[in-house]
C-alpha cells in the first residue's frame, strides 16, 4: 500500500520509503545550488499554495476568501486555461507508484484535453526541460499501476503572475520514450547516491 507523509513529503510502499519523481529529478537534474535558500523556500510555499487553490477550484470546494493576493493571479491564469481549453479531468492530485521501478509521485492532472488522453503538470515557476521527464514518469507509473498501456499526451501548464498561462505540448511518442529513458537514468544516479549516502534528507 502506498502512503504519503505530507509534512516531510515522503512516500512509503508497504512501509518501505521510496523516492518521489521530483526528489529524483532535484537530486540529479535540477540544479538549485545557486538559488538563495530563502528565495527557494518562498517559491516552494507559493507553488504549494497555487496547487492547493487550483485543486480546490477543480473540486468546487475553494473558499475564495482564503486565496491570498500573491496566489490570486495564478488562480486566474488557471481558470483562464480551463475556460479556453475545457479540460475534462478524471484524476486530480493523484498519487502513483511504479512497482517495478520503485518510485512514487503525485500527478497533477489526468484526463482529457483537446480530445486526447493526457497527463498535465502545473507549474508556477520558470520552464525547465525536466518537466518532460517528470510527466513521462507519472504516465508510466499510472500505466504500471493499472496494467494498461494507455497513450497519454503530456503537457506542462505554466501559470504566470500576470494572470496568463503558457501550455506546452511535451509529447510525441519518440519524445516520450526519450524522456522516460532519461528519467530512468536519473533514477539510476539517484540510487548510486543513495547507496553512498550522498543524499541529503534521506534516511
């Protein structure tokens, strides 16, 4: 059984800790060493708040008065995206686990977009090539859990503090295979670091 500890952002499967998709990428591909820790923490808190606002908006449970001023334009951008692109979400903030590769994560959205089955990741920061690897890992984990081979197109949705958004199509079949292969390579590097105690916050 997959469990998640939100306070420490840790996943466990049958009591055994497993790495998350973002943890793998942060430890191997995304270099944040030059970012001031206070700036990074503020960005992470904003990102969490934006994700929560969008999640509650999709579920119809959002308290408008709870949305802070910094979060408001990102929420407006997400609503603009929904009005213009009319997605039909099936899964919202859904936890996934790959039983063979032994990694977990929470995909932001899965469902229909522009007439295609898709996985979409919501971002409130700058664009980064790792989003392709991230969404491919989620898509493969979802298929591994269900035993199906559903071809899901992958998108990155970048919400802006101007109230606008950028939707990036991350996918062709060849690109998906390349992205997942790159993620598996990153996971291999993560395992090496894990064995040699080179990972912070991993016990």
